């Protein structure tokens, strides 16, 4: 799974924009991700701002990430680990990733955001 994750991260970093558009990400930066109700607060924003092609790719990525987390005894990967390692690539636009200050301040938020999305992926994407 680690080689696949590396290839996926490289692919995502080469996209012209992040899966979560910058306008959506900027709306999500002011939330407290320690709040137990955070998902209910961010879900409508995600659904409003993410276009269908990005939504589909995000769902496929989350299926992979969720499977890694379900098998954490083998993979040693939890949503927080995945958020830290790939969150900035999925959540930060190339312009924000190229800005060192924005990248540093955005890394924690993007990690928490992706972790939240992974934990709630079955609800967000309507998986049975």
C-alpha cells in the first residue's frame, strides 16, 4: 500500500488544482477540528464547493484511505497519519503549497480536515 500511496500523492500533486478547491478550503480554515460535531458543520460546505469530477476522485481516494484505516493493525495507518502525510496535497492549492508560510499554517488544518473526511467517508459519500 505504501508504493500505491506514493504514486497517488505524486499524481495528486501534479493536478492543476487540489481536489478541495481553494475557495472551499479557505471557508474550512476557521473551524475548530477538535469539535465533536465538526463533520456536520463542514459537510454542507464540501458538498457545495467540490465539483463532480473532484468529488469522484476524492471519493475514490477516501475508499483507499478508509480501507487502510480499517486494517490499521496491518497497515499502521490511522486517519490522522494519512491526514498529515497527504492532507496538504489534497487540500491546499498549488499556489498555497508553493507559499511556505501558507503551507506551514495550512498543514495542520489540511491534516485535520482530511482526517475528518476519512473518518466520516461512509456518511459523506453514502457508502452502505
